[in-house]
């Protein structure tokens, strides 16, 4: 019970901010020309910035399905996106 309170509950705000919100905000900062938040519905789907909802759902599904099989809990995290962008990975395939 102590581990649940001190480990899990304190990790929730950090996970929410780093792995969900900061990834979406960093993507909008690094790729401002691809941002469709102004209501412009471009027919080119490869240039759309992911939504917070889709990032949260993908993290949840990965952890829900693979953690019981022995995988460590994981997230997308803004550090990985920033590092890949800095080292030259500028397309969706590299991310």
C-alpha cells in the first residue's frame, strides 16, 4: 500500500506531463508548418500533428498489453523526440 501511494500516485502527473502533453507541444514547436490546429483540414494526412488523445491512447495500449508480458512500462517522452530531431530525424518514419 505504501508503494502504491508513494510510487504510483506521484508518478501520474509526471507521466501525464512528460509523455503526453510535452510530446504534443514539442511536435508543434519543432514542426510549426505541419500544425493543423487552425482548422485547416489538409488532405495530406502525413503532415498532421498527433493529438494528445492519440498519444495517451497509444501509451496506454502499449503498457496495458505488453507490461503483463514482462515489458517495462514505457512512454513516448519529449526527450526522444527532441534527440531524434536534433540528430537529423525530421520525418515521421524516423520518429
